[in-house]
């Protein structure tokens, strides 16, 4: 190892974790091919962050399903609104694992603007001391994500044949460090479950006190009319009344107000 490399003293994953998350906010992404151990590495970093009292993390979360045997409490979060509220309300450093990031931020051209807006919203949450570990198959994520403006570092996990190896790229220091013989994380999780993430919180029927609104939401989310617990003619009248009410509200709302509400 060349000694002028500022990372040459870092030889263990616990040391790398301390280096990465020493400040209030650090964004990194782990890329690699399918089954290369990206999520396992991300949770391993979180475990080291939890075990290091000097890092002073007050909370942890992820969109990974089926997490169990975790040495710390892991919040299950699948939308940006909830993540912002959680980071803001923690009153301290919060570390979030954004698994399967490529599915939420694909590299298709028509998604480029949406991805940029999404990334900018994540950047805003940094002021609440949010740190983020993203995981994505190397060629699935929008290249915009990998720009220095959004990231402090990124990690290459290679392929399924190099699960115990990784290369760390420190964007701030413009330095790299290779690691071998990586250990597995203590936490158990469903390795083949789908990790979803949305910009807005998914509504639940329980969010509404009115039974009519609960039925409308259930129907909008795919519940058949026959399973709503009300005669279809009654439900049709409720739908028509709801549509008319919304149209009336829009008709009497000044145009400039509607435009300002639609502006991001």
C-alpha cells in the first residue's frame, strides 16, 4: 500500500465505518452484480455504526423486508415522506439503508427529471443529519446518482464470485482502498424479497375516519367492489358524489392557486 494514500491506515471494516460516518451526513452507494453481497455489506456497515459510540447514531432504518435477529432497532421505511419525518424527529444522526435503489431510480431517459428531483429531496434531508447507504446493481441505476454532488463515496462489490472483496472509493479524498475477507452480517433478512421505495407515503384506509373514504381508497388500491362490504349501487353513488365534490372544488379554486399547488 502506498503511504501517501490517506486511507492506508484503514484495514478493517469497523475503521472504514468510523471514517465514512464521522460527520453528520455521509451518502454512499454500493454497486455490484446480482448476488454479490451488497445488502449484506450495507447491514454490516450499519452494525459497525451501531457498535461505535463515537459515531453517535440515534436511529437506523431501511426498506429491507423481513429483518430479524438485528442487534439494534431497524425502522421499516418505504417512502421519502416518512424518512424525512423520521430523520427530523430523531434529534440526532440517522442512518438509512436504501436497498435496490436502481428499481426506484432507473436509468431510463424519461425518468431522468424525476430522478434528479428525487435526489434533490434526499439532499434536503441531509440537514437533519441523515446518512444513507444505497444498494444497486451496477448498470441499473441512473448515472446521475453517482455524481460527486450527491455522494461522498461509493463501493464496488464486484460479482457473486468476489463476495468477500470490495473496493472503496472516497470521492472527497479522491482515494481508493481495497478490502478482502469480509465477514457476514449478524442480521438476518429475506434476501429474495423486493425492496420498494416511493416519494410519497402509501395511504391506508385507517388514515381516514370516514367509512366512505376508506372504501374509496381500498377500491383505488385494487380491492374488488364485491369485497368492500357494501352494495355496488351504493358504492357507485359514493364514487359519483366524490368525483362531483372534487370537480366542484377545482372549478371554484382560482387558477393561480391551482398552479402554485402543482409546482414542485
